[in-house]
C-alpha cells in the first residue's frame, strides 16, 4: 500500500532517467577496465623521482657486483661516474620517449602488435646509443675506447633486454596511472548521476505533497469550512520549508520534525476540532536537538501514505506516529487503521514509498531498515536509520 503521486507518466520518466546507459567506449581504446588518460596529461613529479632513484640504485648495485669479483679492476673514478650518469640519461630518454611518443600512438589506441614491434626497434636503437655514448665518454676522458670488438653478442642481448624492460616499466607505470585516472572519472560520473537522481526524486516530493494538500483544502472549501484560511496558512509554512530548507543535503532533525508537525496540523483540519488532537497522535522520545543531521523529506512520505490510505474515522486513534532518537539511531513508526472494504481498486501513482526506498538506498546504503507490516484492518511501517556520518555520504564515498 503506497501513496499516489501525480500521474503514472511521472514514474515512467523517473525510471527512464535513472536507467541511463553509460556512453559507449570508442573502438580500439584498450580493455574495458582501462581508459587512457589524455595525452597532454603531465607526468607526475613522483615518476621523475622514482626513475632517478631506480637508476642510481642500479648503478650502486652494478658497482657492488663488480667489486665482488676479485679479477675486476674497475675503479670508482670520474670516468666511471660520468659514463654511468650519461648511460642513465640515455635510459631516462628511452623511458620518456616511450611515455610521450610510443605509448600514445600504440598501446593507448589498442595497437598491441605495433607496440611490441616499435619497442623492439627502439630497444635496438637504445642499445646502439648506449654503446656510442659509452665509447664517446672513454674517448674524451681517457683518450682511448674499448672498440666494438669488446662488445660480444651476450652484451648486445643484455642491452636489448634492458631497453625492452625500460619501455615495459614506462608503459606499466603509464597504464597504472591511466587506470587510476579512469577510476576517478568513473566515480565522479557515478557521483554526478546519483546527485542528479536524488535531485529528481526530491523534486517529485514537492508536487506530491502539494497535490495531496490541495485536495484537502479543496475538501474544506467545498464544505465552506471556516478553517480553510488556516489550511492555506499551514500550506504556506510547509511550502516555505520545501522550497528553502529542504534544498540542503541535510537538515536538523528538529527542522524535519517541525515540518512534520505543520503537516499534521494541516491534516487535523479535516477532522472535527474536538477529535483532531486524539485521532492523530505524534509521540517524540529522546534528545531530538542533539541528533545528527538527516536528509530532508524522509519522514513525510510515510505519514502521507497513512493519510492517503488510512481510515480517519477510526477511534480513539486513527493514526499514531512515534519518533525515537537513541544516540545516532532514529526509529520512526507510523500505524494507521484501514477501512475494512474488500477489493479496493488500486489507485494510480504509488511513487511516494518507491521514491523513499530509492533515496534510502542512495543516502543510507546498508544503514537503514524499512519494515512494513500489514494486518487485517491495520497497517504499520517502521523506518530505522543510522544517522551518524550519513549526512555527507555522497560527498565522501566517491
């Protein structure tokens, strides 16, 4: 049993808006889990620092390994230092060349085969460049050079493998950064989608409330009741809350409770003055003022549902509402009697509780419970919320 809201077309539009499909991924842009970042994305500073640290660490390990060999006569002199720093520069050049030139036109476009082919070519060029730089350093600082005869095939293979590993490391870091960048983008898109959906659900509450309240005022005016002006005044107070206070992400529980009391006063105008106070009962327990903030307009749909389908002629109580605050836990229950008429026609709409459930799923995931109990002639619903920390769930969870 749920409230009606405007027309069924609103439900269709809400469903269509909440089921938008994500944009299609362009062909040839890598796996679904990896969306390349724009090519003009700057290289993070820590990548430069990490590259320098790794190159210097490899130089230290190389020197240590060579010193372990008693037959090795290599000394830590100026020639060795300059040569290795120059070779580190060549390695860094290959790293950045892969990052800025090779990777964007191959792997980021999904051209894996072309990337491996270019990597092999550039690794070979890198090997030749390393040998040339090493030879030049020896020639300038020593006046001699080892000559190409000293470079055997094993050394060439090692240099080629080193070039491939350098390009692989560059691509690996780039893919990782692109993946993290894509994840942040997806979370932001999801956040914007949820904010849009929540805004849509909230805006549907305003016409829902207005539609039902105008029906009540119409009933008073049709009977030429003297309480119709008071009903309009109460409506103005409620609309002020809906237009201004409820636009915030969260409100104090006392604000929500004040609006609920105004709504109940408005509904009591439908009953004889002598019976209104006892037929519609609101009991509040616990420190409401000290309660954490709550998302606006969460309680109203449950109360509206009771008035929509409840039997206001039931006595001594037609509707009983209880609100209890226990620390960060909020318990809100609504109990009403239903007219014992079989086979009541189903009224159109029913978006009140549907929207409430969806808002609870978005705002209080795994922190809420909505229990509905239907008995012959009676209907009861209880909402339990864990309020602590949930008023900013959309801001902090993405």
